[in-house]
């Protein structure tokens, strides 16, 4: 009961929504298939203005080969595909647009009079297709006139059935009518509106159930039931209100969170005027010919109806994309799993290998075995990559990244094997030194990449800070500067303060404790003996400085700007932030670190009581010895197993923040501090379009959209101030700030890319 109440207090009623599944697309719109791009709604942002903008912008990333092929085959003649074709014609490219139905099919299927919003305001892409506020009819009139005037190369009733890779010579696009197009690039612009989602309930054979509203006038004098809570359902309700006899709007949620503010205002007016009955927390259980059965929070209910509209969304064309070979975000193929095993086993080699000189005798053979396994899986991954992409890889970031990671693997293998089995230390340093060197180099390399790709003022300051702290405080100072100063006697005498209290017995590695607070760095209290300096410093740092920092700036002021784990996650893990699980299981275990924190507290209390209360205990009881004896279990499970093997090994299959979100005991302590913090991420609810981009890119698994669409200040204890949600929001909804009583103070540092 206590644990349940405690975890509910930590969660603070945080939304726990899921994310929609889309194709896995890079910042350049490119899929896992080189030269195959996805634009428009399928990138995850349901805005017509951004869709047409992507149609223009994608040509900046398309590569060309003078081999007689088309420059691009554009699949789909919606707004994004049409804008893409106009841009191709403008740049004198060879292209063709293939449309399975008729141009602008999705817009044609909108209800009559559906409002069109030209969002986001203030953003223009200099596209030939200009989206303006209006209605379905005005938009179609404009698009059709532009289509007639532009005379683009368009083939109707031409459905794509197959995509064959020609390796270095592009692709063959096969169609249902037997035509084959050879092209260097394929641009998929089919939109995300596929088959409508259906309720899994019994439906009578003659029941008047529809999954799309065409003409609101058809509802005249009818008793309607509309099921759904998004813009489609709300707009259908508003459109039918002037014709229908009665409308019952059924929604399983407790409040509307996805619709645009303008739609909600119109809906509330109709509800207040008694033209519409809105039933929240209600589900349809059965649809008969004349009656519809509901399950409400008060019990079952039966209502009579003439027509029912089930408007709960549509399924993205995932099967079609899979058929073409395009990778889906939630999908893991054989290369992913082999790569995961390779990285996980390398993490075992690195963390057990760097500790083998100081720890249990079985660490070395286990690390060696995992190194061999990592080599085999890396070889398999390389062969799979060559089989898929050929022997002539593109000179791009992916090639550089993979080459760098292979270099890291062989470098550490060399220093580990030579030290462990041949008694040779490169640069006269143990593997732990080289591990820290590679860790710092990785943050530097991938940090530079992050600043170029996500070039906001906030990102630059944050990344530079992380690089500096890692290289100076967590590498140069403990590994090079202090040992060098000590060798020249510049740190004082052997019985002086520095070498007895700060670095007892020349334990220069304790300098890590200046940055890594308790209980993230338990070693400063155990290994090498407990000193008064580290006891006082650790107490003030963990229970003084950090709480103040979190109170004013949130947990992310440490996790996102100081911590070495956060440094690697924000740099090496930047490309994989969207892979953090958002399912029910992930939300259920995201506070597992609280149990590790409890174990760390018990272990530390045993140590302190054992040291300072030794005179009060019988001679045969040594709590200090017991704590030191048990700590190796903590080191093995937490420091090596979870922080190291899991924390690093899961980077490319899941987000780099798995350790931070799920298990880190220091983060768990800061979760308690964060419940009292002034820091918030504020949202402009009127601008939110519920596109889910913020939630998808949160590598802490926070349902940011759940806050933003409700207009609630985001106060999740998980937030690490990475700024991804703020900077990637297409409508500029989110902003950092502080809540001081009833007043809001926004941060001045720019977080937009």
C-alpha cells in the first residue's frame, strides 16, 4: 500500500500515452533504403503546409546519377507529392508521379465544408503549393487549378506493386498495369490515411454504421451516434449539428486532448446549447439495428439511433511500406538484433575487461569470451550490411559512424588483450584508462555531430558543457593531470591534506566524485577508505547543491548538462532517442531505480555506522566489513551490469537513456527532489496539433503530448532538459520556464533548431 502510494506520488498523474508507428526516416527524409525517401504525413506531422514543404525540401537531399534513369519516381499525388513534382519540374529533373486513384484522393474524402488550417503560422517554405485557411472545397479548387496549370508528368490509376533494388544503378518500380520505371530515387508521398480503424464489437448485419462522413446533410432529422475524440470526430459532430435531430458523442477518455482549440470551442458551444450530448469514459459494446449499447462509468446503457459514425482514426499504410522494404520505427530486423548482440557483448567486454585487473578472477575469462562473441556478431552484422547495400558504401555519416565504432572495438580489444595476457600496457596505462579515453572521445565526436545537426543555441551550450566536463573533470584531471602533479610532489607531502583526505594513498580516481554524486559514485565512500573530506563533500553535493539545482532548473540541469551518462546519451544516443519504449510495461518499470536507491542507502548506512559507531558495537560485529563485503554485489549488478552493460549495450536497439530512466539511483533520488521543483515545460494549447512528435522524440519516455494537448505544464520527474520536444515541435508549442506560485517565468535561452 505504501509503495503504491509512493510511486503514484512520484508519477504525479503523468499521462502515459503511446506513440504512433511511422516509417523510420532520417532528418533528410531518407529511409533505410538508400535513395528511398518518405515525405508528407507519413513523416509523422499531419500538417498540409509542412507536407508541401517536405515535397520541396526533399530535393536538397536527392542524389543524381547520369545513367539514363529517371531522377525520381514520386508515389502519390497528394499535396506533398504534387509539390514535389512541381519542384522537380522547376529544377529540370526527370521524374514521374504515380497515383493509384485520383489526385488529392484523401482531401476528396473529407466531409463537405471541412475547415482547413494553414498551420504552423509564420513558417513558409517558398513552395509553389501555398496552403491557406479555408475549406475542403476551396482547397480542392485551388489544387486542381494549379494541377491543370502546372502540367506535371502524372500517371493515374497506376498502383505500385514492387520495388526492386538494382544496387548501384537505382531501383525498378513495378506497377499493377505492367509498367516498369528505372529510377535513381523513389519518393513516397502517399499520406497516412489508410483503412479506417474499426471497433472490435458485435455489429448487426443491417446496422447503419459508417467510417467516414461524406455529406453532413445526410444526417438530417436523424439520431446520430459519433464515436471518437480526435479532430475528425469533433469536426463531424460540429458539421452535423445543424442537420441532425440529436447527436451523442461517445469518447472513452475523460477529456478531449487531441482536437484543435478552435474545434473544441465550437463543440463546447454546441454542448452548452444542448444540441449535443457528450459522454466521456464511455465505450460502445454492441451495435444493433436500432439500438446501441454502451458501457459507462455508471454502468450499462442502451440508446436508440439511426446512424453511427466510428471516427477513431485510420491505419497507416504499413503493409505497403513493408512490402517495398521500408523499415518501420517499431520493427526490428535481423541486422538490428545482430547489431544489438554485438554492442551488448562489447559492453560486457568493456566493463568487465576494465575491471578485470582489480576484481574477481572470473572477470577476465568472461570478458575475453564476450569479446570473441562480439567479434563474431560484428562480422555477421558487417556481412549482412554488405549483402544489403553492396561493396560500394556511400561516403556519408552512417559510414563514418560505423567505421568509428569498429575502431573503438578493435582499439579496446587490443589494449585489453595485451594487458591481460601479454603483460603490455599501451602508454603504460591499464584498460580502464583507455576505456575512459574512448568514452571521452566518443562524446567529443558525436557531440560535434549533434551541434551541426541540431544547431540551436541551447544545444550548442549544452553539448559544449558536456564535452568539457567529460574531457577535463572525468578524464584529464583524474587520469593525467593529478597523477602527473603527484609524481612531481606538487600535491603536497604524503601526510598532507590532499594525499590523506582527498586522494588517500594516491587514489586520484576519487576525483570522479567531484562530478559523479552519491549514489552514482559509491566508490568514494568505500574504495581506498572513507575520509572526512569525501563524507562532507559528498553530503553537501548530493543533499545541498543538487537539490537547489533541481529546484530551480529541474533534474535535467544535472542529468542533461553535467552527468557523464547523460553526456553519452545526448551525443552517441542522439540518433536513437525515438526508440525509447512507451508501452504499459515501460511505464510500469520506469521507477525501478527506487529499489536500487534503497539498497544504496542501506549499504551506505552500514558503512557509516560501521566506521563511526564502531566503539558502540561488540568486537565480533563489523558493519564496515559487512558493507565492504556486500558492495561487490552492488558493483557487479548496478555499476557494471545496469549502468555499463545494459546502459551502453541497449543504445542502438533502444534509447541511450534506458539506464537513466529505469535504474539510475541518483536519478531516482532527484525524482524526489523534482517533485518540489519550479521547473516546467509550458505549452500553448491552441497551437498543439497532437502530432506526437514531442512524445516520440523524448528519450525519457515522457508523454509530452499528453501534457501539451491539455495545456498542462509538464512537470514529469523524468525530464532531462534535452530540449528535443521543444526544438522539434513543428508548431512551436513548448517552452522551458519556471512556475513561481501563480507566476510563470520563461527561460531566455533559445531552444529552437
